[in-house]
C-alpha cells in the first residue's frame, strides 16, 4: 500500500500517522510537502493529517486548501484514490469541497482534548469494514473547531447515501446529545465522499493504534485500509 | 483603492460566539439586545483604480479564500 502524508506548515500529527502506517503496513509513507505540486501517480492512499495548518488563521484549513499540492490531490480524488483526512485534514477536505459541509467553532467555545466514544455508522467502506457498528469505540479528539454543520439537503443526502462514517456516542453506544462533545449536527464525527473513498473525521485513530499509547481502537481503521488497498 | 470585506455567518447558521457575546451582555445587565452575531472584517489595499474591476477581483477572492460560502456570506465596500 503506497501512501503519502501531505505535510502543511503547522501539521503536527503527520509523524503520528506515519508511524501508524509504517507499523500496520510495514512501509514508510511518502512525506509530501504541501508546496510540491507533483504527487506520485501510483499512490493508493493520501492522508491529510491533523494539526493547525497555517496557524488556523482565517478559517481552519482554508489556506491549506489553496496549497500548490491540492490541485493534484483533487485530480487523484477524481481517479478514486483513497483519502483520509483527520482533524485538520477533515477541515481541509471540507474547505477544498472534496467533502460537503463545514467545521465550525465547538458549541462550548473551548478547545477540547480528551478521549470520546464513537461508533461506525456504516461498515460498507474501505475504512470502517473492521468495526462493529453495534459497539462503541474510543478515540481521542483534540480540536477547537469540530462542530460539523451542513444545510438540510446536504444532511439528507449524507444519510440517504450512507455517507455518515462515525457518530459520537456514549460508552454504551447510545447516540445522545450528552455524548456530543462539540455540537456537531446529528452527532456526526466523520463523513464520506459520494464514492465512499474519501473519509474526513475529527477523532484521531492514529493516536490510539498502539497498546503502549493506552488503546488500539484506532488501529482497525488502518488494518481495514491495508486489507482493501494492499 | 481600499476594500473592506465584512464576512458573516449565514442566517440560520448557529453562531456559538455570538451567543456567548449575547450572554455576556445580558450578564452585564445590558437589556434591549435580542441577538448578537460575530463576523470578521478584512481590509485590503488594492492596486486597482477601476471600481468595477476591483469589485470583481475581490468577489473572486472572497469566493476562493476569504469566505466559506457553505456557512458564510460577505459584503464588499470599496473606497478610494
């Protein structure tokens, strides 16, 4: 599985996700600087990592979405190359228009850094096929702007097309407002593109993919990708 | 030529910061304020001399970068 991690100025989870990819796949991903417009043509996976690209100035992900590499990312998206945007990477995917909707300031206005529970809503994707939709999984979140919003037609489209990948839930797996850390509409924690090949999510699977870090619930996302793309 | 661009959240988009401002005003004892919305103001110094061309260019900048039209609207004011 040939993967590239796009590195923006201010990315800070690029190495975390690279470590996880190397651990799961045995291969080093290509660390690709945002200013380089030429992406290799034989990639299986492009990762937009977490962090605070360009200092989160203007809007989170807005300036990264204008980076020289983004035109190549969009071309590869059209070809069906798998893409994973985590946290700031999700914000960048929304700002580029590769995913619908937007991520606004958290409902409680504070930056939140803690473990949350979520559940896979659909397992019919290359990302979530190793998750049990009946079980709550645990992953960290670390964001100030993770409050997913979209207009009603977009939300209906996401539901109708089975494009909600993850929802926040409580430890028992109940999708309730008390388990919604940031005010996201319909407890949405991650969404998919129309072809289900692009996933954007606010929680960090790469940060809980090694028992030495306190849990492995994130690892199944990467083992599923390896199985689908290797 | 100068452009002042006022970016604001679309009506209907919940504005948590505006709500916090409204709550702060209420807790200060200010009454008669029924809503508060927070936006941003961006000021540009432009080389343009033709207002129509300047407006078209700034509009393009807004759509491409300065505003996220999924959740925001913008107004452009031009001055000498």
